[in-house]
C-alpha cells in the first residue's frame, strides 16, 4: 500500500482523535535497532521509541525469537488456566522490584495497571480518596483521566469522584514561586494541607510518576519522595508508584525510577518498555496488600503466554547486556550534548531528566512556553532524519528516549541532527 492510501484509510476508518505527528504523517514500514524506515525507503534515527516503549531496540532478535517460539507452542489461555510464562514472569518481578513487592496482576496497558492499583489501594485501606499530581498522566480510561491533571488529555469533566490534585515538583516553574533548595520542599509539604482540607483526614493512596512523562519529564529533587510519602503514610495512604515510563532501566543506573529517590512503593505499576512493544501491563504489591482484592476477577489477556514470554525475554536482554548501566552512560553522554546545545540556543530554557529520559523545554522571553517553536522544530528534525517526542502542559517540551542499547555514535549523531535543526530555524 502506498503512503497516500495508508494516510487516507487512517483518516477514513479510525477515530479522528487518534492524532498523528507531523504536518505530513510519517508512515513507517519496518525497523531495526534504533533505525526506522518509512514506506518510501527513507531512514530515520528513532529517539522516541514508540513513546518510551522500545526498550531493547526495534525487532530485537531475542525478543522476537521468544515470541515466535511461544506462538508455536501455546498462543493463548486466559487466567482461568495457569501457564508457565505467566508464573515465571510474576516470580521475576518479585525478584527484581524494590522492597517487599511480591504478587502481580497482569493487564494489557499502563492505564489498566493504574486502574488496578487504585482499586487495590481503596480495597486495602477502605478509603476512597486518591491524591495525584498536577501535570501527571495516568491513562485514557474514566478513572485514569480523572487522575490525569492535563487538560489536553481529559476528554470530559472529571468522571470519577474522590480524586484530588496537588502541585508537582516543577522546579523550573515552581508553582509557589520559590527556588530549590531554599523552598524547603513546599510542594511536598503541601500534601498535608491537601489531606486536611480536601479529604476526611484519611486517604487511600498517592499516585505519582517518579518523572512525569507526558507532563514533560519533570524531575523532582532528591528529597522529594521521602518527604511526601512520609506524609501520605501518616494519613493511612499507600504510595502507588507509576513506573509505566520510568521502569526497566530507562532512568539509568537503576532498574526502576523510584530507586533514585530511595523510597519503597506500596504498589507499583508498569507497562510500555516491559515487553519492547508487546501490549502488557502489571500491578505489583506486597502479599498483604495484594490479597485485599477478594472475590473473583480475571484478565482475559493479562498474563497471556506470548506477552509474558516477550516480557521475560526483554528483561533478560536488559540484564544480560547490562543495559541499565548503558542507559546511565549514554544518558550522561546525551545530557552533556543537550546542555551544550542549551549554551548555544537561548530557546532552550531547561534541560532535565535522568538516563535515557531527557527533555528540552523551549521558551521565549521570561520563560514563556513556546509551543510554536516545538512544532517548527519537529518538522526540521523529521526532515533531518531524527524522530523525537514532545509533551508538557503547553506542548513546549521535547522528549528524547532512545532504546536502552543505543550506542555512543548514535547519541552523537542525534545531537548533531538536533544542532542542525536549531541552526536551520535560526533559534
């Protein structure tokens, strides 16, 4: 099928809300490693990886081999029947996640994983109220949209009661007009007043991403989570750590993002990079919390043998090829390059993130969010053969997330293409 025909059928037969990047949508035909190729044969360096999902490179042979082998043996059974890949994956998660996290519930996406986590917290604590962060994103279901504090991603008024939002740790644009560290972590300590004024005085949970993904890779100070989680637990709440984007070595040096902050979650969720693009999500908790979900429930596709095999193979590649450490080293290399660009181009107001999860916030005078610059920049990087992401409340943040096995040469090439694009725009 030709490009124009594919684009036309996309417009005709898919929901119009399924948006595409670029003025002329990019139709990808095949990919390998960090490279994708469109239907016209043009190659691109992929530094977004299917929205932080391609963790070990496109069409990784070890992952695709595991998928093919499992499909030939057993493609599907529901959770009504135990299967070996399902329980092996659950055991592996219990081994590698921090603290006492032990029992897993598998789903198809991060949205479902977060839904499961909130329900579990409410059942365990026998409370309804959940607190989340401004600029956060939790998914596209009714509950997940209620947890999301980002107008662009909320398609209707808050459909679920009992959800409250507090300011996030956005140091570049402090919601209190303060400066770290003299701020005394006002954004974290505000949690206590929020509980005292917006709830009955007890809460079910606090849900947060270690680094806010769609929010624009907002990265809290090192003391933030210890401070805010201590308040949450004081009022009976559980800490739900959303690792959908930060998990699986993405932040470099640690398998999970929250480990950089030295806090043990009560419940953790993940998806995206867990199986290198195969649809899977999971919620994990200590046994005493997990067992609070009583009665019968199933997940028709959760724990599917093929998706479980893909996840096991992805984790194996991450471990055997030492990709957590590679993410740290290549993340440092990427960060140095981005900070070098910041020195050259005043439009780059902030550089932030950890590991291979880095962001550039583009601004005008007085830190005015410049979403138009991002739109123009996107077209230039595409023309120069580089794929990146965007985000932030105002759409003015560039998100950069190459596969964890990216090489130094590829990082350097990406920096050159970014530099070329800024220069061509005259920024």
